[in-house]
C-alpha cells in the first residue's frame, strides 16, 4: 500500500510542477539589470562603386561630401564641378551592446537619404558611428549586402525587395567601450520589460526563496526590483547569473487583440465575459444585369438593332438567432460560446467590439 501511495504522490507532484512551470519564464527573459542595455549608434557616410544608380546632381550634400573627402586626401575640388552617379549619401546605424570590447565587430544597416535608386554592388567607405554623447564608438566600412536584386531597362524593369537599404554583417569595428562598472556594486536593480505589480512581487519572492535569504530582493514599484548582493557572493557576475536563471510566472493585464484588416483575433487565457445576449446576421445584395436585344421587323425599310439593359436586384437577409452567452471563466468557454453564433473571424471582430461596448467583456480590447 505504501508503494502505491508513493507512486501516486510522485505522479501528483509531477503534474503539479508541470502545471506550475508551464507558464514560467526565466527572469533574464522578462527583466534586465539597470544600465545593461544596448546603445544606438548613427553616422553619415558615402557608398561608392554603384553602377549609375547613385544620387543625382540635385543632391547637393552628396557632391559636397565627396568634395570634403577629396580635400582631406589632398585634392582640391569645387563641389559644383562634381557630377557623379556612382555615389550615394547614406545613414549608417548600429546597436552597441553593453560590455562590448574594442576590436569586436557589430552589424550595421545602411539606408539611402538621397535619390539613389539602388545600392546594389556598392561599398561603404570608412564612416564614424557616434552615440548620443557625440563620441565615436565604432567605425563602419565594407561591401554592402542586399536581400534582393534589380535588373532591366528603362522600359522593362524587375526588382525584388528594397534596393535602397542594405546591411553589412560585422561591418563596424568597436573603437571605444561604454563605461559600465558593476563589479563593486552592492545594490542592483532589475527592470521588468513589461511593468506589472504582480510580476514584480513574484520576482522578488522567487529570488528570496531561491537564495534562502530574506530581504535580498524587494519590489520597489511595478517595474523595478531592488537587489542587495549577499556577502557570500564576492563575484557580482555569479550573483546575477544565479538570479537570471530563476523561473517566474509573469502576470499581465488580460487583453484581446483584434486586427481588423486580416480578421485576426488573439485572446489571453484570463479573458472573461459577463452574461450577454448576441444576435448577428448579414444582408447580401445581388444585382444582375441582363440585356434585351430589339431588332427591326423583317423587310422593314428603316431601323436599327437596340440593346436594352435590364437590372434585376435581389436582397437576401440571413436569419439570425438571439443567443445568450453565459458568464465564462476560461478562454475555451468564451470561444465555444462565440462559435455558437456561427460567425467568421471578421464577424467576430464586430461582435467583440459590441460586447466590449456593452461592458460585458472583462478585458482590454486592443485594435491594431
């Protein structure tokens, strides 16, 4: 009997923990350490080597940029005398991750800002990338990679994907590191990617339970959790690694997302509706045009054939039923109740909007 009880205990425990972990996520997936974030870099540069698809003479900043570049190389040119079609002015953007070291490579995205028609086959010349403080953190250069092609003549042309934007994988070399010191910190802050009071409290409780210490984690507000580094963790990196791997079940506001263009409806698991009556029906109008041909009688001296159109209109209204949707507590019950009306996803959008307007939908309705 004890063996059977042990087997049942293990089975129930397995089901309990499986159900608990089903909606769990690691802390590193729902939160980040304050200050440990990517930084945006941007720069202005020139793409050369294009096959006549660059900026036209109307883009004066392109010719001015070419003149400035040549002047730095010891060649004096008047910008008005420069007429090229193989160069395009571009903006270069990149994302510098925290703790990236000098010498590392990052991807860059190149976008035309002039009237160039294609950047295919071009090469970006050395372009400094600056942060919001004006300092240069990386330098980008290299051949462009386009996800597509463009071919043809002025009369017939075939193109695939966007031709005025490109990417250079590993095209920028980091020259300067963003200063961020966490090694000597005794206090850290976790920031939730989606602020929520319940989730913040669960994160703090999970951290304290995992470490077996009280007061290590404290929820400050809906978006931040204060972490006090325990004395036994001499290495802060080890402490952060332990915290990031803890599983937490995040909570969120119940929301129904509706896309009116495609008729897509996505609902969360906690959607509830109060008792409400729904009636839905469609009206279809069909117009048919028929033609009656009138010809002159045989052996008539004068006359012509006349075509007379006749329009026939039919109006059909589908029979609708008044259905009472009972109060539901699960997503499955909501779906089954709405399916009783027998509507399409596009009709479901209108029904959900009406239910929300009546106050019976206990969730946020977001229309995109």
